[in-house]
């Protein structure tokens, strides 16, 4: 056996040397998003225009790089500009003409373009930025807000408030157990110094030393390998990130996802080299168990226990490890963004898992609808093989492991682990009865461990910083962080990663920025088609496996849809049931027939033909399907309907008794009417009506013939004078 530690050191030094030789540390770096959503918004054109301008300028101190998803949906394309000794600036919604403005004013002229800055309300140049740890473990005085305390002491020490920005930065993962309840932690940029203090007098010492005398207060400095570069690159976008703790997504949007060098310079493959050096697979499993990491794919099964099962209950020498990247929930894109933004961390996590359980072959089962993720995985696998990080004798350790990609055809049921295995084997993707579990008999009858993307992305971090460090983030039973795809009627949509135990209120209002102007929160739908609708009265519920289960929902893979007073709960429940019914594999009767009968009842209710007894039928059918379906997907399919009935029964009764939809979303229960006083007779509505049900001459009031109207809403959408109303 060789020396994996020496191998990693040489590999790391070669990439660091290459980085220094290239002069990147002294150059202006332009980052252009290259995730799927970025490309759809035109980032390729932005990239080409920057390249053209750089070549035309003849300057060699400007470098353009691609990054993965930045988590800022609806703001793409996003461009970051990183200049030596200056605060990073990110620009939003960039077009080709805006590229020219940024290049001339910022890159050449050195002046920020304020009107293009991402979240411009929070962008401001400060001499220092202070992030504070907001974990409850770090507050010795529960009634003291550290942000206010810091601002008061900065003012007391004659610091200009315009030169220092202070904000809560979420848990930093530095809460040592010996200090629980006796400390405050803060991180100061641009120096990237972390201080730990216990009293206000100590805080004054730090302020006098660091801000007034410009010297590090070493007595209170915390020495740590924590990833501060990522925070430094992100702190300019304070409004969105100040409540987040990025572990899974720590590199996404910050490094070139196609560069092995970028990954290694951010401690990539250091965890793998350590465990190969120690040559103790059992210890790896022990550390994963001690961390408390649970599967992020929805079930929440302890990851370390799953790995242990694959070793304890079988002597089969052939084992497999599988990455489940078949992300099928509507609106979910967590796995896609992780694969597009940081594919190497997934491969490293799989390699560590394979070493722990003794697997020699791995498979990444990814949706064919993710072409960019597939491309970047293929690139990462090729570069890992080329650098002896996959294949035979990895890092000269004697350990052999390789990875192949398998493409899914889009079937939702193939996200279920037993159906996924059948699909990899080339069979029809249908679930099978368990036991035996995959860890006993999986691919081709051999023990198989299946983890999802987010779970595997946490493995290198745990092995790098320690199980104790990881387990201090989150709640007693749900450790670490969770990535959510925040969508719906909220100001800031996108990917968010928060510590377990963060409340729904914090995610919606502190990170999401609250609802759109004039709107009222109605419900939060978590867990996708397997989850539930959580009413406004329960938004102080913490996000963890147990708390969500208690109120009739689940965490699932991480979808989170915000519903406001314009949304219909009946229509929402019907939408999710339509999805699961359509995606049912049809193997078991409860799922195949039961969901169809539930859907028929919901359709009757949404059309005004329901009766009160239908609600009891829905509950009986839903509970029966939960108890008797073959797989987890069928067992959770009724959840959206059952939770909606539990929390919004009155809205169902309005549809049944009064034949009305309060949100005006159920087309059969509404009608469109033209307001005579507002109609100008422009004829636009009549010309756009697909069934010609609107009559009237030019410059005269028009009339909708209700018996012909198909309730498509086109007249309402095109009217420029608000002359069409919904009743």
C-alpha cells in the first residue's frame, strides 16, 4: 500500500502552484452562471460577449469563469465581479447591452453599476462586515440580540456605523461543547477572522484592537479550518444568505464545477486522503453514525446505520453504492443544482461510502432531463480517473472503485430505491416488496447502499471537519442542514440551505423576503406530491423530520411551495394527486385504483358537483391507500389531500355547499363578465377568444355568452382596461 496522504499533498500542491502561476489571485475574475436556468435566461450570450470584450481589450489581467447555480431564481443571468482588494459585486438579469456597461464602467473604470447590482438595497461598501452566530447554543444571554449588542458597542467605541455592517449569519458550526451557553461568536470580513467572547468587556477589547488599532485580538481569536472563503464571496448578497448555513452547497456558485483544481483548492479530496491514510473502514462508518446524518431523500433513515447494515448482515464480497439523482418532485431542483455546481463532491462522497462498505462499483442514476448535470458528472468522472481518484489503486492506497452513470427516463416511481435498482438492471422500473432490503439484496442480488445526492454531498464535509462539529448543527434528532427549493408566491425564490430546526417563518420571511405586496400567507406545501399543506397558524413549526411529521407533512426531498390568498387549496390538492396518479406504476391496486377514485371525487368537488359525504370518502380512501400500498410513493400519495382536509375543511365545504371557489381558481365555479362602464369596445377580447363567445361591435360594450364560454381566462388576461371581472 502506498501513502494516500503524500499523494494528496502532491496533487494539492500542483494545483495550488498552477493557480499561483496563472496569476488568478491578482486578476479580475468575472463569474457567469452556467446552470440550466442560467443558460435558459441567456447566460451563454453573456459569456460570449464578455469573452469578445476581453479579447478586444488586449488585457491579460481579466479572467472569465463559469459557476454553477447561485440559488437566485428569476434573477438570471447573474454575473459576479471579483477585483483584488475590493468587495465582490454580483449583478442580476444581465443582457448583452448590460455586459458592455459592466465591462466599461466596472471592469475598466473600477466603478460599480448600482442599477444592475443584485439585491441593490443591501449592497453597500463597508470597511468591515461582521457576521454573528445565531445558533441558540451560542447565546449566553437569551434576551440579548448579538447584532444590537455589537452595534451599541461599536457606537460606544466611536466607530462610524456606515463603515461596519452587522448581521446574523446562522450557525457557524463552531459551538464547542465546553462553551455551550457561555459564548458569542462573530466573523469579521475582509480579514476573515473569527472571534469568540463571553463578556461585554471582552467585546470592547476586540473592538479596540481589531477596528481601532488594526491588530488581531489573538486572545479571543478562534483558530479553525472552517470554510470562510465561501462566506466572503457571498456576504454581499446579505438579504438572501444571512440565515443560511451552506454545507451541501458550499462550493456551488463559487468554484468552476468543471475544474478539479478549484475543487481541490477548496479542500476537495482531503477527506478521502485522510480515511485512506488511516485504513480503517469501520471508523468511517462510526463517524457517519456519530454525526447523526440522516438520508435527505425523504425517508430520513440514518445514513451510518444503512452503511453498517451493508457490512454487518452479509459476507458477500461484491457490493455496490448508488447515488439516487432521480429528482422527480414538481418544482424540485436541489439535486440538479448540486450536480451542476459541484459534481466532484458527490463523487468524493460516493468514493468514501464505497470504501466504508467495501464496494468496488458505483452508479449515479440521474434524470436524462438534466443534460448539463450529466455533462459535468461525465467531466468530473473523467478527470477523477485521470488523476488516480477513481479506478484502480486510488491515491496509491490499494483501494479500487469506479463510477458509471445510468440515465433515468423520467418515471417518478424510479426515485423509489427498489424501482431504481430494477431500472439500472435494464428491467421495468417497479417497486418490490421489502424485506429483503437493498443492503441485503440489491443490484443483481448483491448488497447495495443507495443514498441521494444531498446525503452524499455531506459525507466529505463530515469527514473533513468531524462528526462532533456536524452534529452540533441542527436539532437533537435531525442533524446538519437541509436544502430547499423555495418557490411559489414569495419575493425571493431559489435554493436555500438552512440548519435543521429553522422555522418555516424564518425561511419564508427572513430568507424569502416575505410574500408579494398586498398578499396574505395561506399555506406552505412541503415534501412535494408526498407532503402536506401547512396552514399559516403553524408556520412557527421547525423544519426537521419529527416536527413536520407531527403536523401531517414531511420534509421529502426539499420542495417548499408558498401559497397565498389567491391559491385554492382544493385545486392544489388535486394538482398533486393528478401527478401521483399519473405517475403510479400500476403494480398495486391501492395506489393504481385508489388514487384514481380520490381524483374523481376531487374533480367533482372542483366542478361544483360534490356532496358533503365526499369528504368522508376521501379520508377513508386516503387512509386505506397509506396502509396498503406497496411502496413509499403510494403510501404517501394521499398526504396532500388528507392534510388539506384536516387544515382547510371549510374551503372544501364552500366548494360543495355554496358552489364557489374563494380563490377563483376552479374554472367550473367561476364566470367571466364584462363591466359595461369600463369596456371601450376595443374588440381585443373578442379577437383573442378561442371559441368566439364574445359579441359586440367596435367601440361598443361587448357581452360574454356564458353558455359558450369555456372559462379559459384569455379575455381577462388580454383586457387592457380591467373591464373583465371574475365572479
